C-alpha cells in the first residue's frame, strides 16, 4: 500500500496543478501523511529549475501551515483524550515533568525534526500536546523547513539531475549528523561552563 501511495504522489509531480499538489502534500505531511513532500519537490525542481525558489517557498509555507494544523491536533485532542487517560493511570504529574522538559528544549526538537528524516508530524502534534509556545514552534518550523526545502532546491538548481541520487539517499543522513554535532556542541558548552 505504501508503494502505491508513493507512486501516486510521484504522479502528481507531472500534473498541471503540481504546485497545488505539492502544497497539499506538504500541508498534510506535517500532521498525518506518511510520504515526505521531497518526492514531489525533487522532480518538480528538476523539471523547472528556473522555478526552484518558488517551488521551495510553496513547500515551506504549506509545510509550516500543516505543522500548525498538527499542533492544533495535539492541543485540541489532548484535553479530550490524552489528559483523562493520564489522570486515570495517575501519570499526570509525570507528564507535567515531561512537558516542562520538552518545552525547555522544544525549539530544538522542532528544528531537528524539521530538517532530518525524523517524522516532523510527531513533533508538531507533541508540541501541541505540551503547549509549546506557538511563536517558538512557528519560528523553529520556518527555519527548519525553509533550510531543508531551500537547500534541496538550491542543490537541484545548481547541479540538476546528477545530484538527485545524493539528495534522495544521503541528505537526510547529513542533516541528522549536522543536528547531532550542533546539539552535541551545545551540550559540551553547557558542561564546560
């Protein structure tokens, strides 16, 4: 089933309304959809390299708006579903401790999920559940998703088809390593001071 969904998503890249399809996929991927928008972004930029920046902008804006939708899912459903379950099992105090820790580091969680292969939708919903400051969430989302999609568009614009394999196979790994080094650097600085 996932393969059929992937093939269907790839077919959208050639459609005359591909930009709208990219916006829709980017939006719903940020909250529930399992296929990342890159599967549309990459062939669309390769087909129209002169529109790379517009395509990346649409992808970024729609993804951040979808992230806000995911935040809303977490925020609204937690009160009605999650909170009563936590209270029933006496986990509410533990959740409050988790919430405080998450909100302290939430911007980093959103940023890392936004640029790495980690499912961004998990963090968007979790951010709503923990009531992470909406401005922190939005700024981190814009920076992360913008970095990810504009970097992919820039590489495709500059190098074209030859860079495609690298992006599809290794860019997620490089983003992950970058985030590990970045967070590791901050942790190291915290222990040094």
